[in-house]
């Protein structure tokens, strides 16, 4: 994996960890929906995605999946596996990206 791809993967992992914290706070207050940060690899991206608790839990069950704003997907390392209201669920396809996603999964 080249340095640029590794850095993007680490950015995605960071956004996923931020979203895990937001999800935990949302659950404490029993909010039915909350906003997460787009989990694309662009460090400058600050786009938000409204998501329900059940949808977020389903997304997190798979360590290779991330939520991104449409147009933020990267076909060289991932495919769109679901088109939701306002966001795509992408799944890592390259072996290196999958391995990095597994290593940085905060739920394991």
C-alpha cells in the first residue's frame, strides 16, 4: 500500500472513531437519529450525514464498510454496496484497505 493510500485509510479510521463516540452519546440521550462525519479518506472533508441508530449499528457490524457522501467514494479501493438516503455505504475491496479497516476497527 502506498503512503497516500495508507494516510487516507487512517483518516477514514479516525472519522469512524469520532462517529463511534457520537453514536455512544446519541444512545445515552436516546436520540433516534444523529449526524456522523463523512467517513471518506479526505482529511479536509467535514460533510455530515444524518443517520438513524439502527442504520448506524448495521453499518458498524461490518468492519470493511464506511458511510460516505455520494461522490466521495474511491473506486480504486472500494465499491458502493448500498445507496441510502443522503449517503452511500462503501465496502473496501483492496486487500490492503480491508486489512487496515480491520486493524483500526474500534469495535474489536
